[in-house]
């Protein structure tokens, strides 16, 4: 009980810090005079009241948290912040708590799935609030992946602790978690400012540039328009966003190493980065050629433009769209959803299995095939020339099993609730990978607003499950976790 109260004390402090976020939409409400000022002032007060009450009520239980407590803290922090962030949407937009929670969970986990319509005419401060949640979630994910989950023994970056060559092992960032988080924040902020400037230079308004840069660097996928990036119909805007979506999908520790060494060579040394870029390039060219040959587009270059933007967006788990790709031959949208599971790097703002796990599983599969011919051959799994311990391979296999069983379970729950198979399956894939749009009734031309409350809650849990890399959430439901 004392440990739980200690966790609640930390959560109280976290909410007090989070309340500062409301100053951004408050400033926006004052500038645009959009009638939301009182809404955000009340929301800020509610956040401070809840956080302050939790902090004061548990101040006697401040103590150093153990790894076991970290699992509870990580899960509750994502859930509680999503819940408290719903207040502006419920007060001003009259959304139900279910829809508002889904919207905020989608934003904080950087999924980008939305239940809202009329975004083009939405109050600027409400739109900015959605994107601010996106942006904060993206940075939270990086810190979670690089600093927190490895301490708990799970997460993509844990693989680097197990002697996998990569930027965490080579760069060692900084000695303390707080310093590491500060370094990552600076990199994240600099890339965001660069994206804002780039989007403004190619024709976006400052407001749209800020919102879309927040969504691009977090790979959150929220937009200020119902038609998403397609509303701008600008190849230049799409090109800028492609660049920053790819940067956000790479390991932020690699970005730090590039900055420190003043060289792009760390990208070449990073096996994940090479895998991400190769998969994206080959997929864009291949799918564009496929659509061109099927006469979906009159020219290869037109096909390449639309395929590149939408494929990179879904594969990196961002979720922007520029056209209704559900109308394309089925192979391409399903290939895009498949890529959403494997493309993003560990230590990035993307979701899914992560490229490092994919590379290790490919090497492991090759080793097993070799052993069929040469049973006594000692052939260690290697990535980037370094051997991977068998314990890491086994852990990844366990993760993959739980990942796919989660997809199966959530899909069956949605079908049980009355959703058709294509919509159910692709919605689960999109949400567990934090990619945004699915197909069917949740496709790129629609959104998640037509789902029932039951289906909405299932997908809210699915987004959290994917963002916390399955283990961190499921472990809370095991009897062993609660034993002393």
C-alpha cells in the first residue's frame, strides 16, 4: 500500500507539471478570442486541484520507487493525463467522456485516430490543445523508451543494453536519466522548430505550421483539417513533412550522436536507421510502380507523390493522409498497415514492433534454417556485426507472441461488438501500432466517430497497450506482480 501511495504522490507532482501545458491554449484563446478562455482556465484549475490534492494527501509517503512500482506509474500516468486532458473537449465541444478520452489517449499515445469532425472550423485553441497533447506525448514516449522502460527490463531500447550495437551503447548520452531527458528534449525541440519554419516557408500559415509540426515530430498525425494534409494539396508541404516524419521515426539517440560528431556517419552505423530507410525507399518505389502499372495514376511520378507521402506517414505510424488510399488496389493499403508494425526505430516517437526486433527476428529465422542443414553449427544471431544473446532473442519471441495475441483478442472483441472484420482488424492494427487510420468504417476518408462506446473503449486500451509495448500493461494483470 505504501508503494502505491508513493506512486500516487509522483502522479500528483506529474499533474502539477502537466498543468503548465494549459498556458499554451490559454494564450491562443486570448490571441484568437475564440471563446474558449474560460474553458481552459477551468481546466487548468481542475488539473491543479487534482494534482495538488494527490500530492498533499500522499506527502508522507514519498519514497524511492522500485522497478515494480515503475510499471504502475507508467500505466497510470498515461491513463490519468489522458483523463484530465478531456476536460476542455467535454466543456467546450460537448463530447462524451468516452469520446474525449479516446481523443486524448489517441493524442498522448501519438496514434492520431480522431472522433472529431469539423476540424476546419474548430476553435483554434482546441485544435492547438489536441496538437500540444500530440507533441508532449511524443517527447514522453522518447523518454519512456530511452530512460524508463530499459530500467524496468522491457522496451525496444532494452535491446541495446544487451550488447546490441547502437547509439545508446556508443554515445552513452549522459550519465543521469534527467540529463538524458534534457538532451532529448533539446533535440526534439530543435527539430520541431525546424519543421515549423520549413512548413511556413512552403506556404502554411504559422498556426497550421505549428500544429502540423507538433504532429509530425511526435508522429501523432492530428491535423487542423478534416481532409488532413490533403486539404493543402501541396507537394512541397508533403515533402517537408516526409523529411520530418522519417527523422522522427529514427532513434533520437542517433540524432544526438550525429549532432555530437558533426557527421552523418552514425546513421550509417545504425543498423535500424539503414533498415528503416531501405524499407521506406523500396516500398515507395515498388508501390508507386504497382499503382502506375494498374493505371490508378496516369504517370509514375504522380503515383510516387501520393504513395510516398501516405506510405511514409502510415509506415512511420504518423497517420497524416493526403488522399483516400482505401480506394487503391487492396495490396497497397494492407502493405502500408503491415509496415506500420515494423518500420519505426526504438527510441523514436513511432510505435509497433520496432525495426530492431524485426532485424533480430530475421537473423534468428535465418539461423534456424541454417541449423536444419547443419545441426551442430554454432551460428550466433548478429546485428551490425555484434552477437545477440539468446536471452534477448527469447524475450523478443515472447513479445511477438503477446503482440499478435493482443491483436487477435482485440479484433474478436470488436467483431463481438458488431464491427465488420476489415474495419475491426485494421482498426486494431492501426491503434496497437499507434498509426491512426485503418480501413473500412475507420478508413482515411472517415474517422472513429461512428464507433459504439464499447468499440471506442476497446481501441483506447489497444492504443495504450501498443504504446507501452504490451509487457508494461499486461504485467499488471498477472498474479505474480501483486505478490509480496
